[in-house]
C-alpha cells in the first residue's frame, strides 16, 4: 500500500497540530503548578477551625477547641411549669358567647342566598298579578253595580 503525497501532507499537518496541542497542555500544567504554589501561601491566611463538640487529638488543634458548655438543668424549668399549672384558672371570666359563632347558620344562609333572591322575585311578581286580578274584578264588579242598580234618591 502506497500513500499518495496528498495523504502524507494531511497526516503531517495533523501531527503538527497534535504537537501544538501537547505544548499548550504542558504550558497550562506549568502555570497551574505555579498557581498552586501561590495558593499554598493563601492557605496560611484561612480562619482557624472552632471545635464545639469534637475534641481534637492534635495539640495545635486543641488550642482551637471551645470549652464544654454545661446545659441548664431541665428540672428547674419543669418545676416552674408545674407551679404555674397548679394556679387556678378562673373560668367565670371566660365568656362562652365570644367562643361560639354569633350566627351558627351563616354558612347555610350564604349557600341559599342566590336561590332566595330568585324566589323573592317570583313571589313579588305573583303578588303583583294577584293584586291586578283583584283590581280588575273590582272594576268589573263596580261597573256591573253601576249599570245594574239604579241610583236611589234618599
């Protein structure tokens, strides 16, 4: 198998590109190493740890350990609560009406309000019709009375 000159030139170009990338990676690593050395100096300026619940074994770290805090006794708090619970609660001062809702059926009224509005309109129309019918009957009765009975002189 023989390779043509065009293929050789592309292979050479690719090899050169690889070499350039490798050089760039080497430069990058060297700059990172220099940065690491500089960052070590920054670690010296970090805040020191505080050990609240852990007792370190290293003597240098033991200097940073905080003293143990003894919690308050719970017995004193319980005694205070028991004493306050023994005090008599005056029930007479408690007004039961303030606890109960003023109108226990307010939710029923709210739900039925729309239906009541419709019924109210219908009843008003029905009452108006009844009044009109009575007035028509009276007019008809008055007309028959006036035409049928002659006026009597007194």
